[in-house]
C-alpha cells in the first residue's frame, strides 16, 4: 500500500490562468469564440464595433460599370485554388516604409526634417497615401515644426522613389508624378481637380468637356492641390481651346502614370497594440485631499506615497474588451426548469435542465476568469508603479532593477502568475506605450547598485543601476554630442559612465550600443 498527497488545479483555475496569459486582442477573439459556443454568454456591447455595420454597407455599393454574373462549380473551385496559392506564398517584397526610410537616411537633412519625414512615412497606408491629416503630425512643442516645414517635408517624401507617395489620394499622386516628369499644362490642368473629364477617356469627349469649362471659366485662376504644395507652380487654365489631338496626347501621357505607385512594394507586418493599463499624473492636492496616500476611485487606483509634487493614477482599459453578461433568457430558463421537481421531468426535460445549468455555470465561470485577469493586471500594475515611481516621474533613466518574484511576493501569488500576467500586456504613460516586461529589468552589476545605495544615503548624484537606465544614459551621452565633435569610442563612453558612478566594461557598452541601433564610432 502507498499513500501520496498531490495538489491539482481545478478546471476553473486552469481557465483563469489561460485567460490571464492572453493579450487584449487574443481575449477579444476568445470572448467572441466562447459566445458562439455557449448560448448563455452574450456580448452586450463592444466599443470597437460601433458603426462598423453602417460603414461596411456604405462600402458595399456596386458600380454601374460592373457586369454581374455567376460562375460554375469548376470556376469556383479554380478560384479557391488560386486564392490558396496566393495566400500560401510569403510576400518577399521590400516594405514601402523600409524603402523610403533607407532613402531618407542617406540624405543630408536637419534633425527636424528627418524626424518629420519619418513620421510622414509612418503615416502611409498600403497604397502610400496619408492615414491621418499631415498637419496632425507636427510636434507643437517645437516652434520650428510649422506648416512651412511640413510642406517641405511632404515635397521631399513625394520625390522619393517611387514618386507619388505621401499624397491624399490617387488623383493627387498622378498630379505629383506629372509635375515631376515635366508634363504639359494640359495634362496638369486635367489632373488638378478635373479628373472627371476623363470619364470616359475618349479624346473627342474629353476635349468637349474641357473646352466647355475653359469657356465658362476663362478668366478664373488655376488653383488646386499643386498651388498649396508647390508655390512655384503658376500654370493657368489653357488660353486656347483643346483639340482632339491635344486630348489624345494628354490621355496617352496619363496612362503612363501609376495611380498606386506603392503597390509594387510589400506591406510591413504591423500588430495593433491595445494598452491594458493607463498611468497618468494627477495633482497631489486632488489625490490625497482627505489625508490618504493610496486609495481606490471608481475608475482606478491612486498611488501617491512616494511622490512629492504629484500622484499617479492607475486605471484599467476596458475599451478593447467587449462587455459580457449571462443571457436573461437562458438564466430564466434555468431557474424555471430548476423550480420544477426532477421527478416530474421527462428525459428531454432533464437534458434541457442539464444543458441550461451547465451553460449558465460555464458562462459565469468565464466572466469570473476575465474579471480575475483584470484584477491581477491592475494590482500588478499598481505594484510596478510603486516600485518604479521614479520612471513615471522622470523617464527611462530612472528605471530601477526589478524582478517578477518581487511583484509576486508583494501580491501573494506565484511567480508564474506574474509571468502570465506580463505576457502580451502593455502600459501607457506620458513617455509612451511599454510592454509590462519592460519594467522587469536586471541590475548592471552589484558594485554599481551598492555604490548608488551609498549615494542616496549621503545625498549624492543619481546614476542608473538597471540595464534599461544605463542604455538611456548612453543614448543621452551620444545625443548631447555636437555633430562637429569627434565621435566617442566605446572605451571613452565606458570611462564617462564610470565618472557618473556606473562601472561597466567596454564590451558591455558595445553590446548596449548595438541594441540601441547606434553605429560604432568609425561608422558615425
């Protein structure tokens, strides 16, 4: 005989831990997938889905120029095989953003021009057109970021290969390409706000429409997108009427242009990040007006015992997570069947009771698992904010060494729970959006840590002790250098760090510099 003792996780615990490890995007898919399988679970609201149906219906209109028809079974199978063949092949083309950035970094641009050009490139969709209005990309904290600089940077990006990106739409792109290739005034006249003259692209009809407009607006100025972006472009409406040959030549030239110049390039693989937690500064007077240093509010938790001038408010983001509830109909059905004596139910009634009861219990357990995920993420975020409060006040340089087991011990949970919590979760603050794992960083070395502890006791200068903080210090040293100064070697950087209380080897400096994507002194 043998006696043994073991501990097993219940199905609910296993589900809670699995839900905890999911990112926001994965949790959305899990919620909708569970709602499809379990009729007792309903999605009562989703802020990300509001207005989607109407938008899809608006885009589903058919054009009068399209012929409709149905294909046979063989045609559908052939189409499916062709589609699968396309999807199975990886896109090996160079992404448009990489192609444009490679050209920009080889140009002699000022820092403001380079930064704004990179923001413009990052604002392009798969077709190479603006996603947001370019004016919104200006950094209002910099006086040099004005509309004149924006127009100059747009002009630079539009002239990169392929010409015609960084535009509003395909008509604007065609106009830029025509200007770059020195097109005639007739071509520019048609492309600058009169693209409808080309419908249909028949020379006789194009000439007739253009001449009718010229006669009615002979004295008006030629205005449009080109006037705003290119002050040197002063072409007016043609003074003479168009002939069929003029229209034919213009149509032939326009056909050589590409309305979507970015289609020859690949698409960068992008992942949408939904912050799970927001951390914001609030005045300390408002935070602890009642004498409390830490307290909960309806929309978050305030941490204020470490800060002198402000407090930090930690709030959970529910925007990307659909609202759930147990179906009222299923709940009523389960109560109704439960109120009936089991002996009076037939086999069908008993099966319905079991199904209703199991469905409601499964839906309730799933909702509890999602709530457990929120509770764990918020409590862990609060503990991270308490331990890394200097970072949220002053920036990456003040990030201190922190291990997952430290947070786990403070919350009274296992280390693996914090590891699952940090997987795929993001925190948003005034310095940007960071993965939770960013705040768990190792110390550079024990000697530096002990030295900084002594500095705090005697009131000495602060020096970073974490890997992230030292990398921020290296980046700061290189950023403070003037372009005319001699580039610093890795050994010289190590010596300057030692003077600031950070002792690391030259090869460690080289490693951190490479992780920051900074070239060596020879290449700089």
